[in-house]
C-alpha cells in the first residue's frame, strides 16, 4: 500500500491480465496516481455518488431492460417493453436509494416512457445490450469496452448507441471526434470485419432525441492508437505520480493520497 508521502511502486499479481478502456485511459491522463488506486491496486473507494449520477444509472437500467426485451422479441413494437422498463426503473430507484418526494421518480419514468413510445432510435435488430467488446493490440495490451446498445442497421452497417441522461446534447462534429464512441467503433470493426460502416449515436431519453454520425476509419484508428499509447505508458509507469488539480476535490482517494 502506498505511503502518504512517497511515490508508488507498481506491483501487480503474477499472470494478471491487464485490460485498458476509455475510462482507464482518461483516468491515467488526468492523474496517474488516481489510476493506480482504481485500476492497479484496486483500493475500494468509499464515496457518496451524486444524485444525478444515480438517476442516470436508474434510467440506464430501465433502457437496458427494454432493449433486452426487444432483442428477445424482435417483431414486437418497442413500446411493448415499457412495463419491463418501468419495473427495472423502480427496482433500481430503490436499490440506489433515490427519493420519491421530489418528483424525480416521475420525471425519470416519463423520460423512459416517451423515449420508448416514440422509439427515437427507430430500433432495428438488436445485436447486443451492455455488450462487451474486446481486442488485443500488437503490443500485447488488451482493450475492452461495454456498449450500451448495438443495432444491426443493414448488411453493411452496425450502429453503436450510448445513452446519455442529460439535456445538453453534443454537436455532430463533436460526436465524430468522441474518443469513447470511436474506440467502440474500432472494436466493432474487429468483431464484425465484414461490416464496413459504423454509425455512432448518443441517445438522449430526457429530450427524447438522438444525435448520429458515421465514423471514419481514420477516427476509429486514431482512437485505438491513442488507447495503445496510454496503455504502454500506464503499464510501464513505476511511480504513478499524482497530478494535483481541481479534480482532487472529488477524488475518492484524496484522504490517502500524498497530494491530497
């Protein structure tokens, strides 16, 4: 375990498989010490999760239930999945200890209801829900991503969907450069090499609305290469120096970090 006033020496169990993701990449780029706590030492983080994040998790659970139901019944209207979605929303709401008196439960239910009734994604064949996708780089590093929803659009096209429980929507230009969705696109191309077109969509159930772009081979390759570079840096880092900044204010390992 690291000392409060010293550098950290990386020690990993022999034979351990290292997986790198967009989340771990962003964490390492923000602060290598935080990366060490989270992904190397796996130190448990005791913290209060903001209410907005928990509401987002509950809505995700509802959408996951709806699209799993649709995957099992591809000929049924998406609205038929609404009872399963609302049941999952209620269960997640209780599990995440979210309030009922402030009206947020009703608002979340309306977001899920409107999104599914309107089928803003024009849902086609569902290839995967919370789908894990993996790849091994030439360096031996392994990358992984979990996609909220994968849709089979046609014989050439697979669509990667990420649910965002927020009112603020990105522009198509920003979406085209999004690291996470481009990494997902690269993983899709590896998994389904016969599909030469990957679309990326951010689904906003709060609106409800969706923003969609077609990813380019260059942007997907650049995202994959970026993960590879950071993976090499992280796996070869002997000290994991802390990088103090404003992110320290909400870091769950701040009390035990020398920079804290």
